[in-house]
C-alpha cells in the first residue's frame, strides 16, 4: 500500500492537489469542513470568473466532479481535523468525529475568509440595505435574478463600486492588497452595464491594480467599451439623503470634496486570513506569518513547504491568491508531497 496524502480544504487549490496526487496513483483523503466541495467560488456563488469569463459553477464544478469520480480519492465533507500526530511518512490525523486517517504527508489548502464589511461601518454596510458586497453582487448575477436593489427590488440606475474594502487599510490592520479585486470589480462593472445598459457604473479607487495582462481587457475595456467611470478618491463615508445613497469623500485628482448619489453601493471585499488559522496552526504545528496566513518556509526552492516537515500548503491559505495561481500551487504541493514521502512504506520497500 502506498502512503496516502491528507488534503485539508476542498477549494480550487485542494481540488487541484487531490487531482494531481490521485492521478499519480496516490491515495488521497480530502477533508472539507463545509457540506460541499468547491471552495469560495462555489460556496459564495461566484458568477463568471476572471480572466476566462467562464461560469464558476461550470469550471470549478468540473474540478469537483473529476476529484469525486477518482477512485483514489476519499472525500469527507462536513469534517475537521482535531489532531495531527506523528512524523513524516507516518502521521495520524484524528477527525472531530473520532475517525482516524493514517497518512504520509498533508497539504493544507484551507483558503481565506472574505472580509466582513461590518468592520468598515462608516461605508454603510449593515446600515443601508442597498450597500452590498462583491460576493452578494456575484450571487445576484449567478442566481439569474439579476442586479437589483435589495431594499425594493428595483433595477439600479447608478451603481458605485468601492475598491480596497478590507485591504490596504492600516487603520483596521489589513496592509495587504487582495490582488484580484480590481479586476473582479472591473468585470462586475461590465456585467452590470451589459445587463442594465441604461445604468451608470462608477469605480472608486486609490490605485488600479489590474495586474499583468488584465490591464487591457478589464481596465481599459471597462472604460472604452462599457463606459464605466473611474474616480480616484478618498472615501469618508456612505450616507443617505432619504432617497439615495451618498458616497462622500475627496476627489484626489482635483483635490475637491465630492458627494455623489447612487442607488446601490458595492464593497469590493478583500481576502482575510482564514478565521480558522489559529486552530489550524496549533493542530498541524505550522507557523503563521505576521498577517495571520500560513507561512511558507521559503519562497523559491520549495514553494509549498510549511515550518513542519511533511506538511505542505497551497493557495490562498498563504495570502491573497487568484484561482489559477491557487490551482498551480495545489499541483506543486502535490508534487512536493509525492516526492517527499516515498510511494512505498519502508517495509514494502524492503520486500
Ligand atoms: C468577491 C471575490 C471574487 C473573486 N473572483 C475571482 C475570479 O473571478 N478569478 C480568480 O482568479 N479569483 C477570484 N477570487 C479569488 C478566489 O476566491 C481565490 O483565488 C480562490 O478561492 C482560492 O482558492 P483556495 O482553494 O486557495 O481557497 P478557498 O476557495 O477559500 O477554499 C478553501 C476551502 O477550504 C475549506 N476549509 C477552510 N478551513 C477549513 C478547515 N479548518 N477544515 C477543513 N476545510 C476547511 C473551505 O470551506 C473551502 O472549501 C475572488 C475573490 C473574491 C473575494
Ligand atoms: S486588487 Fe485593487 S481593490 Fe483589491 S486590494 Fe488591491 S488595489 Fe485594492
């Protein structure tokens, strides 16, 4: 019998790691705390993904299917690891229900937690029903219901998307850039304009980080083809005049105060460290970095190693990551785990 691999977290990174290890002939046990696989794109109901414009349910759904259908993979949903003991090549994971899984190594693909906008109360979330998050907007689109104001179901004429909500904000202890939200927001703005061609969509930004090849299609495309308007601003607050929401702040290009009315305001929420990370750190004996994500032992030679030998990490568990990079890291972690622990047990190798 070959040494099985434990994978914790069934999002894009975990699904990729499970597929790679199982395709190489290794037995895999995949543990997911929720009752279904797919990670944030499925659990949070994302619509069309960037950069491919494919529906999340189709592409991530296909990743789920190929893992579930693979006879080398045992999937345990609604499950958590309570303790993880032993040494590389001979670990025992004890699950919350008391079940035990003997494995040679483990890969942590436990992902991130969406920033909770109630921690930015001055920007209106939780006070005004028509202040929503990008995940809520994704759900409106993916459910087929379309973009509507939650307060009364009307189609919004004027929509503001506020970038960097819960990212790049030292005041609330979040220094990092969440990497993908500029591009996701430009894409959502284009989707709103496509569904509601009469609408006016504004993106409020500090800087635009549609990195790499995303600049042309998403930043310029949203302006030139879809007439999305960008305002470089420092936002003070989101209030209401009784009829419409008001986004107040300073236009930092012309250095003038601005107060602009909208029907709907969208928070482009960032990627916080997984709220479970303290527990994961103590159960698996792995270090967290100063931001609270799982620490990579080093950056280049062994990208996926943690501080504990035999325990690897991939995807947004390590910091904000895109889906394609999370998938690539999942495969890399599987390769690292495969080569780290021999395919045969010492007794088998001696035979
Ligand atoms: C609004 C929004 C839209 C986005 N859209 C895009 C996009 O269009 N394109 C793109 O490239 N990226 C997008 N992203 C980023 C994308 O969500 C991440 O890149 C991706 O989800 C990372 O995958 P992952 O597998 O690392 O983590 P996750 O998707 O977070 O998956 C982690 C999995 O682990 C499980 N888990 C967590 N803790 C435990 C535990 N203790 N035990 C067991 N299981 C656990 C979780 O339930 C989850 O299933 C978006 C992000 C946001 C915020
Ligand atoms: S990707 Fe854009 S919206 Fe997201 S944190 Fe970075 S700069 Fe802000």
